[in-house]
C-alpha cells in the first residue's frame, strides 16, 4: 500500500510541476494527465455546444496512438533512452489497431453530424 501512495504522490507532483514551455520538466505522467483533463474539458464543451454526445467516441480510437507516441517521445527526448525495436513493433501494432478502429467508426458514419 505504501508503494501506491508514493506513486500517487509522485504523479500529483508531476501534475503540479506542469509547464507549457518545458515538456521534459512536467514529466510523462504530468503531461498525460493534463492532456486528459484538457481533452475531457474540450469534448464536454463541444458536446454542450453541438448537443451531440459522441465526441469522445470520435477520438477514442486515436488516443492509444497519441499516448504511446507521447511515451516514446518522452523516453527518447527527456530520459535520453533510445526506443527499442520491441517498442517500435508495439507502436506499429497500436497504430494499425487504432487506424482500423477509426476506419470502422468512419465507415459506420461515426464522424458524420449526429453520428
């Protein structure tokens, strides 16, 4: 239980240190959480303005791609750890999976007004 508390406090510290100007200072968790909160707020406002409540569905299949790209970028640029072949393979599989989901959602009309 103590490890969980330390982990949560570490993540909250990264969110507290978030700065727009320094990507590396904010930490990978801090950047991710701020992005999730900003995206959630943006999607909520869009749903109120347009009275369409499927905005999160429109970005859902792209989020794993964005988060994995963020983690790989942070690892390479901020932690100075090269991305391994295994990580590139996993990113490629995630990319294919997300694009397939996005295509199916588009094909079924999910991106049309009222979709």
